[in-house]
C-alpha cells in the first residue's frame, strides 16, 4: 500500500488513518510512505505500529474522532537511503565491492553475516 503524505503533524511526524492500517494488516501488505523528507518502507502493518503513537483528531463529526497512528519517519527514510546506496554499489560492480563488504561484515557484524550466508546458501 502506497501513501503520499504531504503535511506532517509536526516536524517529521506523520500519521496514517487506522482504517488503512487495518486493511494493510488484514491483507498482509507492505506499507510505502512517501513524504517530503523521502520514502520509508515497512514490511507489514505490525512493524509500522511498533513505534507508532495513537492520535485522535476531530474533523467532520465533532462527536466521533478519527484515529491515526503516527510516528517520526525521518529515521526510517535514512535507513532506507543507506540500504538503497549499498544495494546500488553491489549492483554496479561485478562483485569486487561485494566481496569487500562481506569481509568487513564478517569482521564487524558476524551475526548479520551468518544470517545472510544462511539465506543465500
């Protein structure tokens, strides 16, 4: 499910209507949120809800609030950008950079290296 959010609640804090979160959760969809800061992706609605705060806003009906789940998205945008740059580096070369990255990963992050190795072998 792709959302294009233009107006933050404050700073880089954006909210998504609970109706759409429930639909995404029911159908098992990914959430892709486009904002002015960039794009952030979440594998599931549950992942989005982990760091989200429940907000109630009164719009059309003053007796019944609309429920939103909001969270700061700037950190997620930066994580996605970092991941995309790494994927681009790996794609651009014939494997030279990939081998360098894997050797560094083996030294600095052995758990992540083993996880990747088990997934690809």
